[in-house]
C-alpha cells in the first residue's frame, strides 16, 4: 500500500530570505562578469584571428603573384605546400588552397596529393574571385578567409585559407571554469556573510516577534533589551513604550468592560422584567377589554331577553284562549246560519264582502301560526338567556350542547343563504356528555369566536372574487363532542374552507395577529379563546389545517375544574 506523505511547509524566515537574496545577487554578479569576460575573449580572439588571416593572405598573395602571372603553377603550389609545413606544429592552419582565375583549385595544402588541379570550379573560389575585398566566413570550428591575387589590374588567381577556432574554445572553456570556481567561492562567501548579517538583524526581530505573540496571548508586560545602538534599538524602545501604554489601556478597558458588563446585565434584567410586566399588562388589558365587551353584550342580551320574555309569554299564554273564543264564535255563527238561513240583505252583502267561508278556515290557521311564532320567539329568548351567561363569574355544571346550540341560534342569520353564496350546513354529531363544571359564559365566547371564524373562512372565497362551484355549494361546519377515557370533553369544530396557510399556522394564537382585512377582525378572538381554554379551564386548544381542504379546532377540557 502506498503512503502519501504530505509536504512539509517550512516557514520562510527573514534569515533565509536574506541569505538567498544576497547569494543570488553575488552569484548573479559573478556570472554576469564571467559572461562579459567570455564575450570579451570571443571578440578579441575574432579580431586577432582575422588579423592573422589577413596577414597570411597578404603574404601568400605577394609570394605567389609572380608565379601565377607567368603561369608557373608548380612554384605557386610549392608555396602553398610549404605553408602547411610551417603551421603544422601549431595545429593552427586547417585549410590552404590556390585557385585559378576560373575558380578551379590549383593546389590544396591539405590534400593527399600535393598537386591537385580540379576539373570543376570551386564555389568558395568563385566567391573570392568575384569580390574585390577580403572574404571572411566564421564557421563552427574554423575561420575561412580568402583573397583575390592581382598583378596590376590583372586578376591572376585567388588564395583561400582556414584557421582553426580550437584555441578559442580552449580559452573560453578555461575562462568558464574560472568563472564557475569564482561563482562557487563567491556563493559560499555570500552565504556566510548573509548568515552573519541576517543573524544580527533577525535575532532582535525574533525577540520582538516573541514579545508580540506573548502580548497577543494576554501577557501585556513585555519588554525588549537591545544594546546595538542602531535602528533596531530605537524600534525596541518604541515597542517597550507601546507595550507599557497598551498594558495600561488594556487594564483600563478591562475595568470598564467589567463595569459595562454589570450594567448590561442589570439593564437586561430590568428590561426582561419590564417586558414581562408589559406582556402581562397587555394580556390583562386585552382580557379586561374583551370581558367588559362580552359582559356588556351579556347584560344587553339578558336585558333584551327579559324584556321580550314578558310580552312573548303574554302572547303565548293568550293564543290558546283566543283560539277557543274564536272557535266558539264560529260555532255560534254556524247556529245562526242553521236557524236563520235567510238573513236580511244587508247581512248577506257583509258576509260576501268578508268572505265568511274563507275567514272561518284562515282564522284557525292564523292563530296556529301565531302560536308557532310565539314558541319560536320563546326559544330564541331562552337561547339568549343561555348565551347571556357571559357575565357569570362562577364555575357551574352546564350542558355544553345547550351552550353550542344557543351560539348557533344567535349566528343563524349568518348561516342562511343569500344572493352571494349558498347556505352553510351545520352537521352536529353530539356524543353523550355529563354536565361539565366550567365557566359557561367564557366557553360560549370561545364557541362564538370559532364558529364565527369558520363562517368567515367560508365567505372568504366570495371576497376573493372566485364564484362558488358545485363543490363549494356544499359548505359545511361540523361539530363533534366526545368524552375521552381520561375524563375530558373533546369538542371539534371544523369547516371545509380553503384552510390556513402553513407559514402562518404557528402565529394564529398570537394577540393582535390576524389575516383578515382591516375592519374584519382585531386579532384577539383566538388569543382570548386560547387563554380561556388553557389558563381558565386547564385544557388545550389546538388547530389542524390543510390548505385547500379546511381547518379543525380541537377543544379539550376536564369535566370538573
């Protein structure tokens, strides 16, 4: 298995940077000097070799001009061949040729045979013969030079030689080795010098860095002592002054921070107490306002019910005797018709005017309708008296079904159909419940708020501008009551409206929070209902809403407080 070792990142210290920089500068300077030396050697060698080539060509031109002019080719060849012997020991001359006026090689000092006459013109020879100046051609290993030979104004031939550049290569190699040796010595010297210099600089800086880190760790009383009497000593003195000042400032800040923290904690504690007091006052005020409002409403409803009860009771109690009297009168009229079948003309005219047969039948129906209306009014008065328990402060055992029915009777006008929407159908599924000991007036207020909100949710579809569909025409409010095994009464009030958006379901019981338009609600109904159920009765009020399907509220209270 291969193991990968993470690279070690070494810190680039100032000493290393200074050593590398000085060494690079010194070595670079040595290389630059060596480069200039190599270039100078190359230029001087070129100039010297060109002078030697020109001198040799001039000498050969003078020595061979007469032989070429008089066509004494053997003498000219001998001059070239003797030239090889003269420079052979120095290994300096590497090519020497004598050309005729047509560019053919007349003699080659380095050929196997001493006398060579070529059949075809040589390209370099033609180049020399076509030029009136000295030809110099620097090649990789030699300098090739050539010159035409003139006698007066007549061209009699040409001479070409090649001088080796090997001495130059040896000289350059020697100079390069010397430069490398000098660079190595300079690098070693510069490293040692840079190390000594960097230590004199970085040691005080390291002390300064260590002191700074200790200050950052909380040790504020740090000082540095240097005896170099230079800028670093000035820096150390400035650091010591800064350290003492910083130590004093930090102590002052710590003291002020402690005082501020204590003040902050005290202010925060007071703010929490004020916030809690404000919330309690706000809840109390909301509760008092709502209780006062509902108490006034209960007193008004109780007064109206009391004032209506007397005349309704009077009407209800007198309808039956009035029916008996009218039936007796009708019987008497029937006897008159039997014994006096031919009444006077005036009686006949009046009987026809009042339509006596129809009057006999309709008056009985009229009295029956009056009796039914009186009973209906009596039921409404009874419901109003039941709902008017809002102002009762005592905990009594009541029939919750009667409380729910009285609330529905008060809201009956909102359940009926109108021109904008169909009627709201109320489905009641009452289970057997014992009398529940509770604050009935407060619970009636809860029922009123939840049922009113359900009706508002159903009507909200109309306010959104969406016409009711066949599905919407079956608007329902369901009410279920059950007794749980732990002796608690569970009341479910649900609707099949659009439901509550998920993002606001967690805030529906917050005071003054409402999703209704301005003027439709103040956001206190559910908040007060939650307090009545949880605080006053020790129960639970929860909500389950599915957007697009409806909302159901669950009221759970014990049967005895």
